[in-house]
C-alpha cells in the first residue's frame, strides 16, 4: 500500500509544530521541550513525518556522543530519541519509517554506531525488528535514605565533563560532547536537580515525584551510598534511587550486538 506521508529532515520552521506534538504525545513541560530543541542543532538533528501538510511525527538522532574504548578508534554514536507519532496518524508505519530514517541521518552525519534506550521492555523487540539492535547493557536499581554525610558542590557542564574524563580515563565510556552535556545539566535543573561532585565522585540527579533519582553515579565503590544519600538530602527528599551497571539487571541500552563492551560506562541516556 502506498504511504500517504513523507519524511524529511527538520528545519527551524518546524520547531513550533514539534513542540506541540511532543507535548501532546509525551506530556513533558514546555521548558524541557524548548531546552532540548534549542540544543538539538549543536548535538544532532531530527526527521519529521508530514501528512496532508501537517507534521504528524518526528524522531531525533543525537550524535553529540563518542564511544571511547581503550585500544580502539573513537566512534561517533547516533542515539535515537523521542520517536513520536500523533495518535490520529498511528497504524500507518510512520514510527518505523521515522526511526529508520533517523538512523540513516545519523550515519550521514558521521555516526558509525546507532543505539537507543527503549521506553519499555516491550519495545526491545520492536527496535530489534526496525534497527537490528538488542539489549547490550543492563543496570540495577538501588535505593537509600537521604542523609547529610558529605559536602556536595554543584558543577557546570564543562566542570562535570572534566571530572568525568578524569575518573573514567582508563574505562570504556560514552563521552558526551559539550552541547549534549549541557542539555543533561538543563534536564536535571528543570527537574529540581543538577550535576554534582561529592566525596571525590560525581553524579547527575533530578527529582521525580518527590524522589531523588541519580541517573549517573561515578565514584569509588565504598562512597556510592554516602554520595547518593548526601545529594538526596541537598535536594530535600527522603528517598534516593540510583542506578549502577550490572550483568544481570534490568534491560538498558539497545545497540548492535557486540558493539559495546560489557563494562562500558554509559549512563547519560536521554530518559
């Protein structure tokens, strides 16, 4: 059956329509959406689906990352994010077409590795069919009580990257470039958190329904709980949730099989 939509790379004139569609599909705040779209030209691009002259779908590809593995050449990573289709236009294959075209766009922009973080367990199979990617990294959820155990200092995006590179200098890692790191900072700030250093480690944290969620925690093993508790106390919560890489934890990153080392530090996804 001939499809009744077209797909093209987005242009700046699409931003108002993209903002409205994003809010309709995901329900995120306008400030968060605006923050992402403002950074997008520096950290990636997007494709849109147009049907009857209206933007009815979109998918972003963030290529502001590098995969650094000791002994290998660095790779540019294309991260598929915010695949959205207007409810009135679903069931037409728009989501699959957008996702595949976003991956092609990422490759044209220099990415040699395409990956994503499926929004639910049920989508891993869908992404396997569409992009040929599978779960390559897992993580385990931990929880602790907030407590004032160590001083916490907020960091800028540039400062956080300096700390991160120092702590991970001999580890396989996903390295955000400055625009992608700046969006991570803005994301955390808009949700009541930020980027922090504490007890010789670093973390990226935000608030979710009154709980401190730490999406990245890089530190000595013995300091994990003290840092998590201290950041939670700073953010005014009683509970802190944090995630750490694990061989047997919940599914996390989806990428081509064998493309990412099992011990790769890859926490700063756009979830």
